[in-house]
C-alpha cells in the first residue's frame, strides 16, 4: 500500500502489470482506459522514450469512494519487461497490493514467460512481498495468435498452483476487464482483512469491483 | 535488507507545490493578464492562493473556475477574473490557460518520476549485485560455482563503478578549474587591454618627440637668428601638441606598469593556488589558501557577492598543496550557485589546539536535513537534470578525506547552508 491516511480518510493502492517485454501490458492499460467509464478513472500516462517498448512504466489511476467517505485511489502500473530494467521493476513493485502477470501465449515466448515469472518471484521477495499471499492473477494474452499454446496445456501447468488464470486477447479488448476484476476481488479480500472495508467503511466486495470495472454504456 | 537499499517507491503521492515552480506558473498567469484578464490565480484544494497575478486596476468579476488535475485528481483550481463585457473572449482564455498548466504539471511529474527512477537505478544496480552475491553465498553448496562467477562480476562491476566515478570526479575538477580559468583570463585581459592601448598611444607620442628632435637638428644647421629659431620651435612645439603629450606620458607609463604588476600578481596567485611548482607535500596555511581562492574568484565575486571573513590564526599543515584550494573553490562556487540574487558568504576559521575548523556559510535556502546524507554522494545534485554532473561536493568530500578530515553541513544562523570542515593539526 502506498498510503493510508486515517485522518484524511484516504487510501492509495498500487497494482502492477508484470511480465516479459511485449507481452501486452501497456495494451491492457490502454484497453482498460478505453473500456471503463470516464467517471472514476484518470488519464493514462505513458512514460516511454522510444518505439513501442515501455522504457519506464505506464500509470493509470482509478478513484472510488466508500460509503463511509473513505477515498480510495488505485494506481495501476506496468513495468518494463526488458531484462536490463530490473532496478526499475523493483522500484515499481515496491509496496504493491496486487500483481497481474501478463504472459504471452505465443509458443515461441514460453521461455521469456518463465524467465519473467522467476524474476517476479525473486523481486517480490527482494522488496519484502510474499508471492504466496500477494493477490496475483495470471493473464495469458494474445489468445488470437494461431501459434498460441493450447488452453489445456496452460491449465495443466497453472491450475495446481491455485493462481487464477484468465485468457485474453488484449488487442481486441477480450479478457481485459475480467482480469482486472479478478485481481480487484483478491485485493479487496486482503485489504478488507486488515482495514475492515465492509465493517467500518460499508464498502462491499461487489461494490469495490463494480466501481473499478464499470464498463462504458454503449452509446 | 534489499528493500532498504531502494530509497524510492514508485507511486508515492506528490503535491502540486512540489511539482510546479513559480517560474512555471507565474509567466502563464501574467500572460493571461496581457491577454486581457484582470486577475488570474491558482488556489489549492483548501482554497488558499498558491500563485496569483492581478492587474493594479482590481480583480473584476470571476469569469471561470477550472480544476487542475494531477493523476486524474483535482489538486488545485484556476480562477480567471475580468470585465464581464469580455466574458466571450476570457472563457476560451481560461480553457487555454488550464491546458497550459496541465501540460506543465504533467511534464513535471514525468520528469520527477524519470529522475527518481534514474536515481534509484544508479543507486541500486551495484547494491543489487552485492545483495545477489550475498544471497547466493548463503546457499553455497548448491550455487558454489555460480557464486564464484558472481563474485568475479561484482568485483569487475565495482572496479568499473570506481573507474567511472574517478573519471567523473576528474571531470568535475576540470569544470571547476575551467570556470576559474575563464574568470582569471578576464582578470588578466583587463590590464593587458589597457597596457596594449597605452603602448599604442606611446608609440604615437614617441613619433612626435622624434619629429621635434628632427626639427631642432635641421634648424640648428641653418644658423638662423636665435629669436627666429625660438619662435619657429615654439610654433612646431604647439603644432605637435607636446604640452599635452608631456603631461599624459607619465600617467600612461605609471598605469601600464601597475597593470603589468597586476598581471604578474595574478599569475603568482594562480601558481600558488595550483601549487604547480611543488612536488609531494607542502606546508600550507589554510587561511592563506582561502585568501588565494578568493583572489582568484574576485572576478566572479566583485559587485555580486558579499564576503565576510572571520579568520583566526591557524597552525600550518602539511598536505598535497592543491587540495585546500580544491575544497574552497568548490564550496564557494557551490555557495554562489545556491545563494540566490544577493549572496553573502561567511568564511571563518579557528583552531582549538587539536583541530582546525573552517566554515563556509551562505545565505541561500539551506539543505533540508533529509538530503544531508546524500549531498556528498557522487551524482547527487539539486539542480535540474543536465545542468551539472552533481560531482562538486563529491570532489570536496574526496579532498577532505585526503586531509584526514571530515566535512559536514549544518544550518547557518538565519538560514542557509554551513559547510564545516574539520582537519586534524598541531601534531607536526
Ligand atoms: N496478436 C496480439 N497482439 C497483441 C495483443 N496484445 C498486445 N499485442 C501486441 O503486442 C505488442 C506489444 O504490446 P505492449 O502492450 O506494448 O507490450 P508491453 O511491452 O508488455 O507493454 C504490440 O504490438 C501489441 O499490439 C493481443 O492480444 N494479440
Ligand atoms: Mg509497455
């Protein structure tokens, strides 16, 4: 958690989209930005310096208010996937409240997925977070690719770990808000246990998720 | 433990006051006045005015209030006032102004984030290798081979970092010396300029003296009556304006000689400061080194900064001669950079029987206690990225270390930074 100010009744949470370079993290944020209602979210800030590779990170902030008046700001970040930006990844991971790991379904990228996941595991422990208890969702992106690894194979690998897996095609807006909703639910459970969101602030799980993921009405 | 080595968390909340400078906002607000508004101000979320610009004629009517967003949250409001008749023109002006403010704020946030990331990356990449190595050594049995490799890499990397750092320190020393050289060049050029122009004038005067002598030589041969010779000589004398020339020539010579002396004094100071003629350690009086540094900086200081000296007699110390000058030069230049429009620099020295204590205090904004641990680090700078390598104080740190002393920063009385150097002395 970035900040909890009881007097100001303000809470700032941090969620991180992690994964190998070019797996579609920025695309996820771009789609969230476009799919979700304007009310309750800020503008997307893309801190890139060249081409399509995120050199630093992207940020998309969300806002919601609990019935008690507690203001919650959720800052969603992506990390740079390139191996050389490990220090940046750690700085972004620090005090994260939840992580989406965006894996690339392309079979050729299987190795990068593994390397990046190992890197996530190590960096979490380096910044003092526990991979077994931090809210974590795996998104297998680019399902639209013909060379995508079959779903069965993914299930065999990941189901035993208990980590929820969402299939997506971020480029086409498929599975993007679903991924975000699954993570939001896990994050809610964790924060609720510590800060009694429901009991003290009247904020239920459903309401938390709904406020973060309310889709735009079709015009 | 690695969590402690990262000093910066991405995502920490920033305040609008930390991100926008007066220099960013005020010109925009003034621009609005120039475009016809009678008052433009930015207020914080508690309604308090953060920045404002108003025409002397008074505020007029509130035309528009627009929120200024930071990461999507309203953190301030723009209020634009003017004559009601101008509303049609002023409303678009307000929209334009908020777009401008928004752009400045967004860029500033990006810049801050990028800089902070940079800093944490520089700080952590070395520590990261060390930490990784430590971790691996723990599970030695499994990773012995890898650990050995890593140790090698850490060593290589450490050596590489040292080399870069040494190189940057050297560059900074050169930069300080470069600035100094520019100042000194000016100091020398000045007297040299008038010496040259005096010589030109003297050349013309000498030609006239020669003409006069020539006149006598020729006329003496003619064996004219004496009265006639005297009268003609007098006319020639006046024609050549010799009364004026004679009066001026003494001044010109005296001035030129004084100029030449000034040049040789500056050169002597420079030699003294750089200790070029000495090899190995020399015996120096730190007060004298301070004075020399001031003399060399006199061009940068004259008319711009007030220097207060409170120097007490000091014992001499033995050291590499150029170190004290390096320390004083960097600290005084640092004070000049940070002390604002009318710098006052107070130099004091004293000796307590064991240690020499020298303090260089300025009347600038001072150094927040949170930054005091970092200012002597290589790369640290409070100036905008790109305007300095941030190595000046690191040079000081390194030089003080070579004198077996310490340097610390405290609050100067009445604000400002006070750099205190303590050097052991008195044990011969
Ligand atoms: N085919 C396909 N391409 C995608 C999908 N999502 C992202 N991409 C592409 O993958 C590339 C990298 O995406 P980006 O979001 O910049 O990756 P990041 O490095 O993880 O931020 C871009 O060319 C995207 O258009 C997807 O679902 N399907
Ligand atoms: Mg990206």
